[in-house]
């Protein structure tokens, strides 16, 4: 006999009311019991957190004191320039007729660079020559007149001595002679002026030929044939000639904080963007005394000299230079980070006092717990300093950082 079919109503899901009735949630006694159990659990958790045994400890980052070599460097930026550059302009006005050189040409001292039109200056030279001849003739005429008045004066003196000539006539003869002698002096002065004018005209004419004052390379040519040039206090530069590029210089700006360590004769090297993988050597030639103040930043110019035998370096290149100011061998080296660290509570230690004008630094040596040690450093490269005075030894661990952590105690007491 087969089983009867199940009644669908007997398998429906219970509603919220039936569930609440089964659990008796709506009952006041059950609700209070649940609240009590929850409160007990919360209090037990809080007590466990509050009274669970734990410890706090410090973990220190340290760096050891080392012994080694240290080089102190000063970094600066400058521009490459030829050792000696001359700007050539014209001392006379005129029109350029010929230009004999181009940029990058090698020239020698006295070589012709360009020529100006000479027509006006040649005419001026002819005029001054004529004036010179006229002045010379005037001088001869004055000398002849002086000689004639001298003879007249001599005869007048003879006649006056014999009583045949009056005093007035003698005085006139004397005056005429003096005037003739003065005329000779005037003629001599005019002749000298004419000679000077002639010399000036010749010089002006010679300056229509522009020549190179030095042997070197033409860096710039700013003139073409047919161009008019005017002589003035601010005359345009027609040519720029550098005295060879096998020797060059770099003028770098040194910050006032570093200038006290830079002096002539120190070694330096630099790089340029055109050859980033190559280092060029240089030497400090001089340090300028005059300051450069820009936007409240004071710098001083140091001039570096260098050899450029391959001709790779060109004027105007930007150079990043490093100057070796000091070198220490087998020195006790202290990390700068150790001089910047101090515990959160340094036990009310007063700041270090200077020793004979020297700045004293404080570091913390880790020997179980950090202990303060005062030192004096003599030089630094920005990362490490040379200890000049102090009781640190090679291998001492100096604190450079610390972190406080919480360590849970072992429940078993281990």
C-alpha cells in the first residue's frame, strides 16, 4: 500500500511570530537574561585587556664608528670660457669694404680681419699734408723777418750811439725785432700742430685696416661688406677672438658658507652635459674677493683653469665642478645622522658648551642603554664627519634612530 501524499500546509515556513513564541523573545525574563550575559562578556573582555601582562621596550638603529679616508668637496656650477678673449671693434667710422675671416678661423696677431673705405680719410691726409707744408713755409718766413729786424736793430743802435738816431726810433726798432722773434715762435707752434694733425690723419687711415690683436680663434663675426660702422664709446663688437681653446677656464659661484675652504691651488674636476661619462680635471687659479649678491644669496667667484688638448670643450658649456678642499687619511669617521639624533627625554642635559671656540656635538653611544658622548668634528662631506676630539673608538655603536614597541609577557612566565 503506497504512502499518503504529504500535506503542503504541513511543510510551510514558520513566520516571525511563531519563532518569537518558540524562543519566548518577547518575554521580559528572557530579554533581561540576554542583556546580563552580554554585559558579563564585555566586562570580562575589558578586564582581560586591562590586566593582561605586557612590557614596552625600545629598539635602536645604530651605525658603527669607522676609520678611513674622507675627502671634503665643494660643488658649484659655472660656464666654460676661453682664458683670454678680445673684442675687436673699429676706432674710426666708415663703410666695410672687405671681410677676410669667418668664424672658427685660426688667426695670428696682426692678421687683417676686415678693411674700411679709405676715401674720406685719404682726402683728410692730403689736407693735413698741405697744412703741414704751409706751416713750414710760414715758419721760414717768420725766421727771415726776425733776421731782418735784427739787422735793423743793430743799425739803429749804431746810429743812436753816434747821436744820429732818436730814442723813439731806437725803441721802434727794438719793438719790431721782438715782434718778429715772437712770430717765429708762433710759426714753430703752428708747424708742430700741422705735424700732429698729419700724424693723426696717418693713424686714422691705418686704422681702416682691422687686425687681430692676438693669435687665436675667431669666435664671432658680426660684420659684412657694405655695412657702416660708427666709432663711439659703445661701438659694436665686429669680431671676437679667443686666445686658443687648448687652455680654458670655468668661473664657478661658491656659496658664502663654503668659500672659507676654497683657495688657489686646490684640485678640482667637473662634468659637462655633452660628455656626461667623462670627468675633466682642473685647478683653482684664484678666488675673487668681490661678492655677488643675488636675491639675498651671497656667492664668490672661483676661477678654475684646465687643459683642453682634444678641443672637446667649447665656450659657453655649463660645467658642474667639484673642488677638493680637504683630504683626511685614516681618520675616525662619525655619521652625521648620529649627531642629529637625541632621545625623547635627554634627562635634562644642558646643550654642549664650546671648547676654545670649537663647536661641540653630542652623540649617543649604545652600551645596553644610550649614553651621551661629546665630540668635536673638524670637517664633513655632508654624510660623515671627521672626529677631532672625543672618546669614541672605532666600532662603537652610535644611535641614529629609535622605536618604542610593546612586547606581550609570556603567560607561563618564561
